[in-house]
């Protein structure tokens, strides 16, 4: 039996390639991994794949035959990702109304988390901001809200941000090395810690998905894949003030999934607030496996 997979996570790739599965698992590496997302959600080209959480939610809402596995490949606080330039008109978070804010795409997972935080914690209505997007979402046919405008072809968020054509931008790994850059949210580390203390949620970013057909036919293998990938995640010290940014198992990610589902619905990305229970019920029904907890399994070559 041959199984196809696509990942960008180096640790997940190493774990999957290094484990002695009873099937021929072929792992394709794509970096940056978001380039593979359209084929994952629109063509279901792979049995197993890395996928951004909000892209999965949008694909599920659009009826794509994909199921989420409760294994986190990338989780992080997002409070530091909303940035501006010194002296550029966004002196505080309250100044965002009416400003031009760039984000790669409207359904980008980091953007969804940031806008949800702005709305819930700072009273910023996304519709009062002029959002500038640079790419389509990954799910074919999914529209953006009317107040979202498209940047000219060939433009990029980091370039426009540094050039000053944007008042602020949501940037993760593309944050430019420029001494003028500062965060819009003051003291983002402290704000993020307070947010986590109140909500107990981790801003999940990249997760693992499987096709529904693969899940239905390979329950044991799906559970094994979860265990192998979970074992490759960076370990949080047993005694630590930091949360686990790589939670595994639906018991550990339920609060985060519910919050992401609400944010995505409120921002017009999905037609209804998808819940953790719905996501879990679907994949456990297909696999016949309880995925509430995932026990990490070290690779065995």
C-alpha cells in the first residue's frame, strides 16, 4: 500500500520518514508549505498533509472531504504579529479604524487570530479597517468581505509595509529587519500571557489533515501517524511557565478549536461557527479511534 503525504515541517518530515510504517509512505517536502495548500484542499492530492487551521475550517465549510487530526505542527502567540512603523500614524491600537492594514490573505490563520484578539480585547471592528490582501485564499471560490481590497499584482506585504504604503501589517516569519518596526499592541509578550491566562487557548496555526477516504479505510494507521508526529514536537519542560505550543489530542486543543471556529465565522470566512466537537466527531467516526489523547510514539526505523 502506498500513502502520499506533503509537509513543510522539518521535524514532522524527519519523524515520518524515520518511522517503520507497514506501508510505503512517500513524504513530499514543500517550503513554504502554504504553496501546497490549494492542491491539498481543492484536489485532495494527498492522503496526509500539513495544513493551516483556518484553511481547514474553510475547506470543511465548503464541503471538501478532509478531516483534521489533533496534532499541532505550529502554534504560537500572535500578539506580536501586528506591526507598524514609528511615526506612521498608528500610535496605539485604537488608531486602527480607517487605516490600511496589510495581510497576505483574508483567510490567513495568523490574520484571523490577530483580528479576533483586536475585536474581543480592544473593540476593533474589522469592518472599520481597510484591509489590503495580496493573495487569494486557498479554498477555490471562497469570497472576501466587501471591505477587503486587493493589492496590485506583484506587490508583497513586507515590501509595501517598509515602503510606507500600509499603516500597519500582519507579519509572522516575514517580519523585516528594520529599526522602525514596532508592535501595535503594547508589551505583546505580557498581553499574550494575560490572554492565555484568561482563555486557556493556544493560537494553533498549522495542523495535520487526512482525506476522508483515507481516514475511513485506515483507522489504525491514522492513529499511528498522530503518535509519530506528536513525538517529534518540541517538548515543554515539565516545570515551566510557558504553555505547550504543540498540543496533541482533542482534549488538549478543544478550547483553541472552538475559539478559531468562532473567529473565522465572525470574520466571514466560514458560514457557521464550526466547533471542536463537530471536528472530532467526524474524524473519530471515520477512523473508529478515540483521539482525545495522543500518546507520542518515537520513530522506529
